[in-house]
C-alpha cells in the first residue's frame, strides 16, 4: 500500500527540513518528500494535511503500561491506544510491572502484547536489578537479546552506589542506556509533597529538593568517573537542572528528561488535597518551574516525557496520605508541551527534537526522522485546534489527570505507524490488529 500525505508543513530536525511538502509512504517506509508528488494506482490513500504539521512520529520515553499484573489500571493494548491518540508512534515501557521486567519472559510477553494490539511500537525498558531490589544486577545480556532497549529501576532508586557504577559500566558494554530514578530515600522519607511553605500550611510531610539532587549529583559523578552515559528521569528541581547543566559543560555524557506537569503546575495547586496532583517526584515551587523551562530552552533538558502512570479510583479516591503517586499523560503531553511554544520558550523544531529526535537518540532506536527509507512513523498535528481535556474520553483505562477541564491548543489529528493510519481525529477512527 501507498499513503500520500499532501500539503503539510513538514518539519524534520535531523534533515534540517521545515517546508510545505508532500510525503509519500510505500511499504511502510518513507519513499519521497517533495512538491506536488503523485502516486498512481488503486492502492494509494490520500491524506490531506494542508495547514497541519507533518513530523517524525512522537516518542514517549517514559510510560508505565502496568501489564503484566495490574491490568485493571492499564494494558499494553489500552496504553498503546492512548499513545496513538496522543500522537505517539513509539513508547518506552518502564519495568515496574508485576512481576517486574527483570527477565526474558516478561520482556518477550510485553512485545507480544504490543504486536497483538497493533497500535504504537513498544520498546521495553528492563530492570537494573533483579526484582528491583537494588542488590544484584539483572541479566543485561539476556534482556537485550529479548528486546529490551534500556535499563532502569524506575519507581525505585538504585541506592547502592557500587551497584549503579556496575550498571553503568555493564550497560555500556551492550551500548544501552541507563535511566536513573534519582531519589535519596532517607531524605525523601515518608514525604507526600514538596517540602516548603505550602506543605507546612497543608500539614503534609515534605520531600526536600535535595532528595532528588544528591542522587543526580552522584550519578553524574559516577558516569564521569567511569566514562559512561547516564540519563536522568523526570527532573523536577532547579538544583537538578543546575547539576545537569554543569555536568554537560564538563563534557560528561549526561542527558535528562522532564514531564509536562513539572513545567505547568506548582505545589500551590495542592490546596484542595487533590490526589491527582500527587506524584513522585512531587510538584515543586514556582522557581523550580522557571528553572525547568530554562533548562528546556537552553538544551540542558533533552527530552519531554509523559511519565504516564495510570491508577484506578482504588488508588486515587482515598486520603491524600494513602493515594498512589502518578498521573496519566499520553493524551495530554503534546497539548501541554505546545504551551511552551506559545510562551516563546521553545520553537516548533525544538519541540519535535525533545519529543521525537532526542528520545530516539537517547534510547538508541532507529526512529525520529522522515529520512528516505526510514520507518514511516508520522504524526500530523493541528496547531490551531482548541480542545478541552475530558478524562472520561481518554483511551487509557485510567483517568487520574489533574488537567480535566483544561483547554489546550494543538492536538495530533493523525498518527501513522509503519505506514498505516492508526488514529485519525476526523472520525476518531483507530485501527489496531484484529
């Protein structure tokens, strides 16, 4: 089959392309980009994109799919369906499932479920340590062979510095990244929100910014000493941004991501004890939000990830102290991130870098470009589309989002995976495997 995308504004940072053009897809690959392209034959589908952006498929490098083990919150099928509806053609699945992804069988199970669903590509992230216990390294070689693309104990920190050093060195031998969840548990203790005036007023135990920052500093120093690379997940504090910026200035191989909630919300939003605002790391202060935005602007923070963390009402409709951490984000990430363009913090080209090109580079996957012969993973975005967030309409199984009712500008109107249209907003049609 052939698919001809007509008249969109094509942006591909890797090729330095930003122009109005047609994109021809043949046999699941990018065949041609040019003006007034024609494709003959009865097997050609035309997709009009005039007035819209046509960009390399968005990649979310931090998604929790919950399967196996917590299918009542999310499944690989529902999560990948939410992904394509949000404009994502590829997602990296974090390992804190039940059982955790620390062995070949779990990695292969996730990949099978993704293939059966037939929506977005899924790239499993495997555990650093067996059982996520932080004691013994998982079998990196076996996990890579099974299809894992990175290692992380996300959801838990690797508290043992010696184990983290071994993980960085061992992963480097397989040319695979380590994604670090930076949290000093002794400093975080049993905190519920950001440590500060708001926590004091609300009577909630605080988590100090240094609980994140001391681990960021540690992992940057270990990476520097060993000459390896480390990726810092869900950056939330000004201090972390400063440390990462300094590490990059020293020539160290450190990359970082943040999530939309860390540049759109502050701890002051918690005055009503809304458990949909409870997350880890927690929402921080206004100065931290400003630092996150500056880190995105100057390139200190390489990627924007959703940190999609679905929970049911069982975990969220409880007292704040007992509520689970995390929010869903796959279906709001793009709209929230485009606010940075409205604010003049990022250009459209920079948004595409941080939501497609850079995640592909960090994960070392062959995605994030519309180069000839590349996989035809494409996102079409209507920048002028105003829409209201309705969590009840989410394709995710869970609805734990603090953005319900927000009006956002800019939305994916078509998502193409491997040359096939998986989502089209005009008729809300989605096409997975039957």
